[in-house]
């Protein structure tokens, strides 16, 4: 009896969801709101977080394949019908529209490991120069930080002046750790110099000027390993995206304001990407069995394949702290 009631409730919810979907008009025509002229108060540019990307999407894409032997788009693949009809003969599984009517729907892809957003690598580097690599707080003295924050909050300060002030803050933090290691006043961790890696995309944390016992303990720990016989520098290590994402998530809103960040810094680290609708990357079937795919689709296929290999390696070796570089 309970099972039947549960099934009936699920059926009613499904029916209501279908009715709501039918009430929505999907079209490729631009939306025009005829309410008269309006005055724009402000414009804010930001990035989608991983949760926002998943929320805006209709399906998770995890298969780097296109069609089954019957030439039907594979669910979970790059031409999943829930993202729109892949060609003129297809039909959308989300809005039931054809190729001419369906505007397309996004999917999303989950990375096995987070990666840096290459377009914001310099911003990520500047943030890391200013924060403690243990507790994520700004390494400036409390009084000095409050003075800078007071200036940034001044309504009289122009946006360009704020940008210049933030550059001054970054230079101040860089000069502090440039001459000697800086001990965090909050957690006691000794911070070194942060700089770009040479010859690859990465960020280095150089603690060679640290005077604590942590380096000696590390040297002792690897004394009998292969790393001790190589040119491995125990005072320098890579700040991988896994570590940086953890640091950014623990940053306070006040410290974000001090660095003039308009949004949460963890959005600068990519853990999910949006998969564009099939309507902007159409598929062309050739001779019924072969297909010509858009360049975007082919590039996404390579990403999925590399992501799958990395995921397999992580599972096999249990290397949860490896980094995609």
C-alpha cells in the first residue's frame, strides 16, 4: 500500500513537471521585454561557480562518444539529446523542439582534479602572494590591513585608484617575503616567496629562507628515498590547484574585500566546465554511419578522454593529491 502511494506521488510529480515544461515556450527568437526605457544602475562581471554551472545545465556529460550503432545520440555523450537536436532530423529531449525551434540546453563536465583558470593565473598568483599558505589570512599586519581596508571602503575613491592601491598591497606583501620569510601572526606558519613556475603552467612556493625546523624534518623524512639522491629541492614545492582551491575556500570575505575581489576567489579554480548546446556545434551524418563533428565537440572529446585517463590513474594509484599540469 505504501509502495503504491509512493509510486502515485512520483507519477503526479512527473506529470506536473511535464505540464510546467509544456507551458514554457522555447524559441531561438531574442527575448524583448516591452516595458519602456530603463536606466542601468550597475553592471557586474563574474564567473560561474561549479554549483551554478551544474544548476544551469540539463545533463552531465561524461562519455566521449557520439552515436550508437543505430545512429542515435548516446545519453551522457557529447550529443546527448537533452542538450538539443544534434542535426536536422533530431528532436530535443528537454523541450521537444526541432532543429529550427530548440534554442539548445547546456550540459556540464566534472574534472577529476581542479585546474587553474589560465585567463586568471596572474590574479591567482597575486592572491597567493598576499595570503598565508596555511590559514588563508592576509599576511599584512592587522593595523596596516585595517588602514588599507578603510581607504578601499571610502566612497570617494575611484575604481582606478582602488586598483592602484591593491597593486601597492601586493607589492608590500611581496617585499615582506622577498627579503626574509614571514611568520603568520595568526597561525605561526612561515611563508616564503610565491612565483610562477618556469617552463610550465604552475606556481612555486619557495621556503628556502625559512628558519624553522620543518625543512630539516622534511629532509630527514626523504633521506632514504629516491628523491634524496636527485636534484629535488625540499625548500621549494608546487602549489597545485587542489591546495590553492582549499586555501581560497577558507579566505574570509573581509580579506577578499581588502584584495578588491568582487567575488569568491575559488571561482578562479575550475572544477566543472559548461558543455555548449548541440545547436551551436551541429553534427553532420555522412552515409548513415559516419559523422562530421564540430571543432568544439572534438576538443571536448579530447578533454573527456584525458579526464577519464586521469580519473583511472587516481583510482588505480590512490593518488588523491596529484595535480593536472
